[in-house]
């Protein structure tokens, strides 16, 4: 009997301890149940899923907006660049048109100036020819030189009375029919002739319009020789020996 009693007391003591443990477990279980009741399992999954998905959804919209903004800005900048290029091109065309217009006006003015000068020279020659035609020259060396000088002036051939007279006297002593039959030109078959001893090829090349084609004509001979000297020496005045 004493043994059984002892077993019963031990059994009751263990039961009390177990009760306390059970009470603790019960309390913890109740707390867990309470938390579980407050946040159901499906809700936790939904919140977790929403929480995981939310950052992607929220972040993607600003990126799209930024991309659209950048695209719009680039398009605007491209249009601005095109507009600036178009303005520059238009300005360049306008500048070229103005330059072309100015160049055309300048050419026109130059042409008019040249025409005016040519007309003036023609009028001057005509006047000088009229004066020369109305003049009378003596049929001597003095008259021949003066008539030649007037014709030379009409054709812008330089020379002075003293220069012509000096060379005539050296070449022919004032004889319009003089001819050289001994120098190299004569040997070659083209002797020097006239007041200024001109050979036929030179006379034909430098013949001055308005004068005779006769190489022995005093005025024609002097004028042709002075025209040749002007091309080769600058003027008959510069000739001081055989030329």
C-alpha cells in the first residue's frame, strides 16, 4: 500500500509539472494562434508578393517617363539644329546672291567706263584726224616730220621732233629716196630704204593706217620706223645708232 501511495504522489507531482509545461505551451500556442489569426497565411503570401512586385511597378513608370522626356528633348534639339542649319544656308545663299549682284553691277560699271574711254579716244582721234587733214605741211623734211608726229599722236606712238630729226639725218641725211646697197640687209636682198632706212618686211609689219604703202613716201617711212622703234626700244628718241 505504501508503495502504491508513493507512486500516486509521484504521478500527481509529474502531472502538476506537465500542467505547468502544458500551460506554457498553451500560452505560446495561443499567442501564435492570435498572430496567425491577425495575419492569415494567404494574406502574408499576398503582401509578400505585392511587396516584391511593387518596387518593379513603381520603378518602371519613372524610367518610361525619363526615356520619353529624353526622346522629346533630343527631338527638340534635332529640330533646333536643323532650323539653325537652314537659317545659315539661307543666309549663305542671300550673301552669295548679294555678292553676285554686286559683281554684276561692278562689271557693268567697268564695261560702261571702258566704253566711255573708248568713245573718248575715238572722238579724240577723229578730232585729231580732222585737224591733221585741215593742216598744211610743207613738202620738206620739217613738214614730213611734223605730219608724221601728228599721225603718231593719233596712234599713241611716242617720239619727238628732235629724236626723229636726229635719226633721219644719221640714216639718210634727209633724202627720202636713200637706199643702202652694201650692208647685211642688202646682201640678204632686203636693202634699207627711205628717210629712216627701213627694210620692206619691217615696213609692212609696222605700217600705220592712214599713210601710204609706198616705203619711199617720207611720212609713211618715218611713221612706220617710229612704230617699230616704239615696240623695240620704247621710242625713236632712244635710238642713237643703227637699229
